[in-house]
C-alpha cells in the first residue's frame, strides 16, 4: 500500500480498536510523516519514542522507594489519564540498541486483553491513548534487530511502498519545487528504489485470527486494502484463502440452519439480502420446518427475529406459509409475538 492508503488504515485501527498497527517501509518513504498526518487528521496528540536512542529506564521510569515499597516514576513522555487522546509512536522499534530495551517495549506494543489496560511495567495507559509502531524491514540493508515471531504476532503489519502518484499529490499540496515535480513526472523511477521483499514471518495463529475478527467487526477498509491488512496479521496465503472464501459466500442465500441456529451472526446479512435471495432463504426455511417442525425456544425467537426484518410483502407470504405447518403455527401465533405476526395474520384473514 502507499502512504495515503496506510493513513486510511491506521486511522481506522486507532479510532475503532485497541490493536497496534506496525508500519513497515524503506527509508524515506514517509512512514513517520504519514503517521503524524494521520494523528492530525483524527485530532490526536502525537508523541514520538525514538527507541534506538532509549534505554530501559527511559521506558519504565526511575525507581524510588516509598517506605518499604519500591515504585517507578512515570516517564515524562507517558500520557496521563486526563491528557487529550494521544498516539504514542514507537519509532524504529527494531533499532533498539539493547536487548532489554526491546524486551521492555514488548509489553507496551501488545494490545491489552479484554477488560485490561495497555501496560508498561507498573504503568497503565488509559484506553483513550493508542500505540503505533514503525520499522525498517530486516532485509540486510539496515542495522536493525530481527523481531521474533511472538512480537510480530502482536501487531498488524502494514507494508508501505513508494508510489509516484501518491508522492505527486503530496508534492502539489506542499508546493514543492516545480522543477523537481516536472522532472519526476517523467522519471518516476528516480524515486526511492525498493530493496528486497519486506515481508516478515507472519503466519496464522489463534491470536492473529482474533485480530482479524476484531477488524472485521469494528473497521471498514477499502476493498483493495482489506486483503493487505489481513495478510499483515495471518500471512498472505491465509489471507488470500480467507478473502476467496468470503467472496464465495457473498450472494449465497442464508440457510434455514443459519437463521434458526446462528441468527446473531447472520442478522445483518439477512436484512441486507435482495428479495430474490430472501425468497430462496424462505423456501429453505419452509422446507426445513416441514421436515422438522419442532423448535426450541431460541430457534423460535430467531425465527421471529428473521420474519421481523423481511419486507412487508415477503413477511406476509412467509407467515402465511408457516401457518400451514401446525407445530410452527402454534409457536409463532403466541401473544408475545403480536408485534411481528399480528399484522400479517390480520391481512391473511381479510384475504380469506
């Protein structure tokens, strides 16, 4: 992805989740500038940690004793709970010169567990503050440490590459020299040349799939970026297979089993189905209930919830057909379902 696309993804992740995006790119491509611009656009305060210049004490604070208890002072860069929403940028993460510095920051870049706060030693970061990371790829051309797979597995890897069109828009907005812009318009290959592949050891894991689930639940990415984002979490092969599976599922009518047993997961899709697709779902539902008309309480509730999202004409037709199945009719005709069923039954009675 280019810098503009990276900004779109970073803003979406920062504002809607607690995950940690890690921007991977070669020198000069605009990683830090893009992150600063993203923070400005979502009105977040920006704090930069140049980890290549820091020691453990700079991260966890200086120890002091209060009676018989040891405490650690809050580092000057640490956003206080009452501070305006802040993004802490862990810049040059893999340039940390000391192994213990890298081990210390490991905890900070890890997304907090459910109901927990992001932490660094004894300090806890308010949920209003977020963390983003950037690194150069460990391709042999940079003096960087190799990040282990456990650390990579805790971040959303976003690979940024040089893109002339993106740079040209930036140059125009910032009124860069006309001579430079004109030269590069005809010599775009003179922008930064990419080195070796930037891909790190990203593989599917349970944690990775949970992160993908979080992104799918809370974030919306442009179609051409979605696969790239997932590939930075579970690897390219798994991301391609997942996106292919999603594509195969689109347009397929929901089944009776999905309606009756998985309603919370499919409710949005059910309401969005076209009328012709909805008709196919209704036909499958009727067939399934004719074969096995006994519903448990949850299935009965799910069936009513599905009927409630149907367009008026389809709802009447569905109820009319279901009332011909005695066991189902007894269930859906209960007083507690009048808000959904009564209007349809009245209409059916008038037609009769």
